[in-house]
C-alpha cells in the first residue's frame, strides 16, 4: 500500500497495517472474505478498493455511498485514505454490516456510517456512489441514480464509480441512453496480474 501511496500519514499507515488482523478475526466468526482471498488480502481487497483513489481525488466533505459494501469494500479502505470525506456503507445483509460496524469501531473511523438497507430504499443524496461487482448495470443504475447530487467540487463530475471485471461493453450499452461512461484499466495503476482484467467504470448522467 505504501509503495503505491507514499503520502500516507502515520495514522493511515497504522490503520492499514491492523486492517488484515481485524478482518481475519471477524472472518473466523462471520465469513465476509473467501478463504483464498485472505492470503492476498492487501492486493485483492485493499489495493483493489484504493484504485478509485488513483482515478479521482475526492475533495474534503465529499459524500460517498458504497452500495452492496459486503465486508466493507471499497468503502473502508477509501474512508481511511479520504479521512475528510463522509462515507455511508450500505448492504442488505445484516451480519455483513455487523462486521463493517466493528471494523469501523476498532479503527476509530469517524467518517463512516454503516447501514443495513436495500439500495433501492435509500433516500439520501450523495456526491458519488461506489460499488464493487454488485450487479449488472441495467439493474444497478435504476436502483441508485436517484441518490446522486448533481453539483460537484471534485476533479470529475459527480457520478457512479464501479469496480468491475471482464468485458463490460454489453453492460455499458444497456445504460448508454442515460449515462456517459469512461473505462480505466486498473493495471494502468498497479503492476499485479490480478488487475489485468479489472476496470474502473465511471458513469455520469447525461
């Protein structure tokens, strides 16, 4: 993490260092990370989440909704990195949000609110919506497009940022009448075979 993000402060370094231990502890009680991924925790979960921080620098007080956060990805690593932004982490499965809640408490993160809720029932508005491999875009976008603020103080316009894998052309085509899209290969940022087929998809309303 420090190799790709050399400007971390001491608190962030400490938080990232204890993150794996906290997750392994909770994963033994409530399985939120597959066993094979625990060995590659920092690459497949933390670095993957932080690819969004290579794509965009959120300004202070930006509000971000992480939909279908599961065990807290990409929301928790992003909240550590963007400590002056406000994150809401949502999942419909209560036991996963319990893990997120405990991780937030152990890390003493003041900028994260975990909520048990289905995405389509969220009424609040946010500057950005992030997700990691949650659903097909033609299902996902109608759930959450109502939750986007339109103004922006960031380097790119407010929108949806998805971490996805594989060929996304068909998915993107299904929502192209309502959203403009920009696709970035994560392998442009990180030199690891895991990221070769992984992308950041940025969608903004037309």
